[in-house]
């Protein structure tokens, strides 16, 4: 668990040696999840936080007979960190493809913060970055057309996976479906398919099985008018 979490925190905050030691000693239980298996459901009470070790997770909100993906999560993320203070879930947390998570008791996190108070600021910063990503998604849904929404999504994922060492020559594992992309981007599956085909024709996206490659990542970022500042790479990790 610690490798991806530490890589994530190093990328966005930087860590001192004493902070690394405390994080490496953090107790956790490893859990393997199948595709579409839920970790937490809306209304559940949480007593642990989940650190994603491998695979993808998403947050989902069901309203009536429809659902919306609210966010995507990559290894190193703690998608339910807010349950440390807001323990009742207001959305679902779901695995995409097979994934592995580490569950950390809330009590262990609080003990870690007592021992190393500087980490309170580091983890608080994580919640602020999570909120910044959420605002970015809302802005994209309200202001961008389909092509730019989907291009922005792939640009963002490339940066976040790069933070934790999971981007290989602008290629990465991607177990999501076209329907998932549509749900995340507010598009029908048919519209999503057309948009992906447009990106392929432009030579900006290759998607084979569960692997995505961005052949001309700079051109994709230019098309999307993508600015990664909201993801907050630390100058200490650059």
C-alpha cells in the first residue's frame, strides 16, 4: 500500500524522512475487489479509509433510475478520506475492473496525526486537491463540448498516473468502458463512441483492450486546452 500512497504524496506535497517513516508504519488490511464490486454504498457508515493500491475506483451517485460517475481514482488516492470526519457515505465507491485496496482504520490515521502533526496538513491538502478536481469536472461538464470533455479526461488521468509511476511512454492500463466514460463526461454511449472515434482519427488516442496510449500527448493537451495546475504537482517533486 505504502509505495503508491507515498509516491502520490511526494508528487503533490513532498515528504520529510520522519513523515515517510510514520507512513511506512501505518497499519492496513489488503482487500481484493472484483469488477463493479462496491466498497461502500450511500448511507453506509465508514470506520476505515481506503487507499487504492492497484486498479481504478469511481465514486457514483444514483438519482432515481439514473447514475452519474462523480470522480475517478487511481493508485495512491484515498477517495473516502472525508469519512474521517464525515463517516456516513453520501455516494457509492465502486471498483472498476479488478483492484486492490488497503483499508486503514480511522483510529490509526488519528494516531498517526498525533505522532506526526505535519501530516495533518499533507492529508488536508489532499482533500483540497480532490475538491479542485471536482470543480474542474463540474466546469468541464458545463462549459465544454464532448470532444474537449473526453480529451480533458484522458489528459488528467495521464498526469495523475504519472505522479505514481504508472504512465509508461504515455500508455496506461484503463479498464473502464465507453459507458463509464460517458457517465463521467455527461454523454450518451453513442456520443462517447463518436467522440473516441474522432480522437482516434486525429491520431491522439489508441485504445486496445484495457490499454490506452496517447501517441501525441502534447497535441492532445493542446486540443483540450489542458492546464494541469489544479492537480498541484509539488515543486519538491519536480
